[in-house]
C-alpha cells in the first residue's frame, strides 16, 4: 500500500480539487501545519449494493431473545402485562 500523500495547509488550499479527486479514487491524504500532521482526508465508505433479497444473509444476526422484554420494561411504559402486545391470554 502506498504511503498517504502529505500537503501543508497552503498546498492543500491550492490543490484542493486535486486532493478530492485522489481521495475519490481511494487515496488517503494528510494535511500538515508547520510540519505536524493535523488531519487525514479519507474516502467515504460506498453504498451497499444489494442485488437481491437475502444479499445480507450471514452478515446480520438477530438474538433468539430479540422480542423478549426485560423484567419491568412494559410496566415502565404503562402496560400492566409484561407480555408482548397481541399475546394470547
């Protein structure tokens, strides 16, 4: 991996468009003031491309007790029963 290009503040102002183009292609750029690095410009993470339903299968997990409320939780919100709404009595 190539080392990040370093610009001082004046260079960064002068070449800002060039810096943005480099970052857009995946480069990281360091901005320095008086020779000391003060900021790193990095590319944003791209959008997730979903090609079909289930494209995130295996990447997301839901705990078995996801729908279970902790003790006292329902009462804290004014529900007398400590059961999920719609539960058969």
